[in-house]
C-alpha cells in the first residue's frame, strides 16, 4: 500500500503564520527628512488638511503601525518622543537621521 503525503506549499498556511502575516506591528523608527529644512506637519489623520503641529527636519519618530493611504499619499502613524501621536507622509521620512544641515532652513513646512 502506498501512502501519499500532501504537497508542500499547497493549502492553507499554518495558524501561526497567518497570525504573523495579519498582525500589524511597528515598523520601527524614522526621522523627518526631505523637507528642505522646513519640517513637516504632523497630521491628526492621514489627510493633507488635518494639520496639527510642525515637526522640524531631523525629528525622531516611532512608527506605531502600518502605512495607510490618504489623499493619494502613503502615511505612517507615528509618535513623537514627547508622546504626541499623528500621521506623517512617508515621503518626508528617512530611516536614518539626516546628517547635513538643511540648505534652506526657512522653507515652509510640508
């Protein structure tokens, strides 16, 4: 009698794998960057017009969840070092702290 085993890679993923795939977690830390020295607005929601505070170039941020889409941009949910939470457009962040002084520190916030 020949007994066959199921083919690997077919069927449902194991419960542990599905849980790991579906559970969002922090993406780590980022820094305000790419603003020509003007900084960026921290938004209350992932939308351009929902402005709260201005975060200067180089501000350290903790990413608190997964990227979301809003107003045609991608946004990180973030927390500042003083505990303020909100959203920052991913295009105004970098994984490493900016090393150079901005060339135009009088630029308006993004």
